[in-house]
C-alpha cells in the first residue's frame, strides 16, 4: 500500500508529467516561466490548489449526483483558488502581483479538473492527496526547468544570480521564447522517453 | 479614436494568444483544420464578448457595492458556465445550422481561460491608450476590448491552422512530430507579432 502511494507521487515527474506528456495547463506554463523563481512559485500555487481540491473532491464525490458533478467540482476548485488568492495577498503580496491574472486562472487549469475527473472522483482521500502531490510536484519541476532555461538565455542569470553582465537574448523572456523553449524541451523529452 | 486604439492594441499588439498566453489549449487542440479553427473562433468571439459584458455588470452593480470583490473568481466562472449553457440552448432553438457548425466547441469554451482571463482583466487592470491617462474601462470600452481580443484570437487561430495544414504535408523529424513542431511554429509567429509592439 505504501509502495503504491509512493509510485502515485513519483509518476508525476516522468511517466505522467503534466506538461511534457499529458500536455495540460499550457497557459500558465508559457506565461509565468519568465524566470526560474516565477515558475517555481506558480508551480507551488497550483500544487496547493491541486492537493486540497483533490482531497475535498474525493470526500464529496460519492454524494454528488452524476449530472451536476462538473459544476460542483468547478465550484470546489474555485473556492480553493479564492482561499489561495486571499492567503497570497496577505502574506506574499509581491508574488501575487507578479503572477497576477494567472492565480485566478488556476480555476480553469485543465490539470486540476482533469485530476478531479480521472482520479479524485474514484479514489480515497489519501490516495487522491498523493496523486495531487505527485502531479503538482511534476508540474512545479517542469515549470522551474522552463523558467531556469528562459532566465539563463534571456537574462544571463540563475535564480536571480547574474553571471553574464549585460542583456541576454531578450526574445527568450518575451512571448516567442516561451513557445520555442517548450517546443525544444518537448523534442528532448520525446527523444529520451522513446528510447 | 480611443476605440480604434483599443481595437488595434487588442488584435495585434497584445494578441491574446501570442502575447498574453491565454486560450492556448484550444488554440493547439483544434487548429488542425482551417474549418474547425474558424468555427471555434466564431464561438469564442461570441462568448467572450457576451461574458465580459455580463461579468462587468455583475461586478459593477452586485459585487463591488456589497464589498464582495473577493468572490470574483467563483462568481465569474459560474456566470461563464451558465452563459455557455444558455448560448447552447438558445442557439439550438434559433439557429440549428450554426449550432451544428459549432458542435462540440461550445461546451468546451467554459474551460477556455481566454474567457475568464478577459473578464477578470477588464475589471482589475488599468489601461493606457495613446496619450490618455491610465483608467479603468467603462462598459462600452470593455465590450469593444473583449470583441477585439476575440478577433485577435480568431486571427491567430486561422493563421496558425493555415500553417498547420501545410505542416502536415511536410517531412518532419520523428521527435518533432505533432506538438513540438507546432509550438516552434507558434514561437516564430509570436516573433513576427512582436513587430507590432510600439505602434499603439
């Protein structure tokens, strides 16, 4: 049992990586990874909502009529997003300002509704928590990796530590860089996974 | 003049897909064929404009006066979900041919982050157009902004699906097949759209 829970947590990194394999949650992946720290913060914010909504949904799922389950799930998710918004405004207002619009948009992040549909609705609360933790960590790692690459290329720094003086390749901090970096990372991921 | 600036800015300079990264999932998901891309763009256009007007009014006359702004996220997503459902029912009755054409795209729009994104942007962000001072948009400006943003979405979608139809015929290396090469194409498109920055 413990082994199964452990594999639920680790599968998010490679086998069911939400970004590179399941291709979910593209908007925050592209928009908030302008630097490594931003990517990490966005990943953790998503992780928070994912774990809590997975637990809540796994507990209420047996009582929710089948016809209205999607709206109910969305309201549950939106509630946790609002909790997160209020917490962030209170304790880390700067982070909230940088991530901006993409915190409320966690509501429509397909990873969360996807996990609720595919896993939390059918499993116990502990398993669902592990599943949320695993997928959330996988998402966080992918976002951080994309952030690190974009920050190094675009700004010549690593987690804010500047090792190349002067400007980097600005395009990588701007919109085109996000698409290009994600595209090439996916190629590398495909190459490794297919072997 | 101001409306003109809003429209140019929303379509080209701050294109919702290529500069703001909203609505990427359907953008990548249904852009395989030009005809489906057009259908999706039309449906999104309709819903974004309608949803923005409704959520703007809801925010202005219900949430703000009662100090309930913190409920924005929940209230907006519910309104959008209900609205999409209503649009679906009305369209089915009034114009079955359009309903047939849009098909499965209508229900999918609820989870399109472009809709919620635009609705939240117009009630929280201050805009600066031309020489005017930064200000919140009023109802008419919000509606124009939402409509223009949706047009920008349609433009990006139609252009991209055209490219993708050609891409399908090309001999792409194996690990680039599918999404990776599509993303790189979008990256190059976004680079082209960067050329518009600075004109408004």
